[in-house]
């Protein structure tokens, strides 16, 4: 287990090693940023609705935006 973040709607989100490997495998620019991903879930700058029923937690990191689905 890498970590757990509680989303703004009170849902605990677990980031496992297996999920993190899958994320970094497809988004190598996120390597080493697991804490920032968890922070985006727990304390986003803003939240937007996705195309279906998901919420997108958005947090600015330096000059880019990290979007956690």
C-alpha cells in the first residue's frame, strides 16, 4: 500500500503498489509523484465532472495540472 487519501465526498481512496505501477507505466511523468497524486485526491484545487459519473480532482503542481480520476 502506497497510501490512502480521503476524497472531498468522504470516500477513502487506496493507492496500491499494483495501481501505482499501472499509472506510472502509462504516465511516466508521474514517477516519484505519488504523494502529489494522493494530495490531489484529498485536497484538489477544484473538482469537475467527467464524461460519465466520475469526478476529476484537479491540482496545480508547478506549471502543470494533475488530474486524478
